[in-house]
């Protein structure tokens, strides 16, 4: 189990980092009172509690409790919990700019200037910066770049395995599925519906598959579509996307779309991602 304390300067991106950790499977709690840290840590040691990785947001919002944090960290270390500290940092100039843009008060400057609050916070958080396992300076980082750093530290080679692809066949006459990211229309292919011996079958049956795939256009389409997916998916991952729904549509959603969806899914399984196929309208 990885036990991560997410901390740092207010306005440096701690909330965003916690959301990113949650997206990759961490159990996240933001603004946990320092007084409860040892009790929470004890819960994670209970074998009946199914928590694999934990990320706790603890920062200056804890008030006077932040002064107890060092002792609490020593306590959980004595329990046998190996923790990591992720410290999100940024320059004073950037922090001030972010506060002015959001028009929010700094936690330590409710009755004064934001600059004074930032300076006081930096002094009080100094011990955490010195103890930090990882420090990410977000001064010049885009959200996408912060995610890349989080993935590099906490996901590593697992990022591809976590990316999920669903290939969904459907019939246009029943509407396009609401959750699809990409839609491809295969009604340009000859329709086996007009062959009375094939009409009762579906794209899961070999006679339909043979009918659809005997046309050069079908294999050319699949080849080009696979090339496109091979290009797009790594770029989607880099932009922070964790799943992709590909819609393949024909008129009724029973023959051509099912055949192409099955064939595309088989091709995509050659890539290092999780792939499943669904046929929404096959029984209509």
C-alpha cells in the first residue's frame, strides 16, 4: 500500500493532484484534521478494510494542528506504515497571481494582505518541504503537465493498462449512444439485411462476417481506423483521458456494425489497453 500525504502551498495545485490520484485508484481524503491522522492510519492496517492506496490532503487549513503533524508522522511510522510526502510548490509571484485571478482569500490572510499570508504559510510549511519525498513546482505547469508528473511518480508503466476502451455497435435508427466519444458510420458497406437467408443472423455469426468482410472497403476501413486509434490513444492518455468509447453504427445495429465492432476490438487488443465490445441493438 502507498500512503501519500499530499501537502504544499495553498494555490499550488493540491486539490488537482488529489483528484488525479483518485482517478488512478487512490482512496483520497482532503483536509483531514491532523488529530485524526494516526486513527485513520490505524484503520488502513485493518485487513478487513479493502484500501490499496491512500492519499491524504493535509495543509495549512489544519490551523494549529499543523504543528502536531511532525509528531503524528512519527507515530504512524512506528505503526509500520511507510508514508510518502508529495509537496506541491509554486513561486510567491505565481501564487499571488492565482489568488488574484480567483478572488479567494488566503487561509492565513483573512484580515490582511495575500502576500503576508503566503510568506507566513511558507515559513510554517518549511519542515514538510524538507521532509518531502517528491516536490512538484507547478509555477509553469499546465494541468496536463501536472498529470504527467503524477502519473510518472504514482502510476509508471501501469498507465496504459488503466486505459479502458469500449467498442459499441449500434443502429442509427435507435439513436447514437449518449456516452460515445467517437462515432463511425459503416452504412457505406453493402447491407446483408437484403439477403433473406442472412437477415435473421447477426454480426456475431460467421455468414454475416464473411459477407461484410469480403468487400475490400471493409478491410481498408478497419486498417485505417486501427491506424487512427493507434495514433489517437497515446495522445488522449497524455491529455488525461482514462477511457474511450468508440461507436460503430449501421442502420439497425445487427449486421455491419456488429461485424466491424468485433473486428476492431480484436485489432485493438494487440495494444496494451483494456478492451471490451458491446452490441447495444443486436437483439432489437
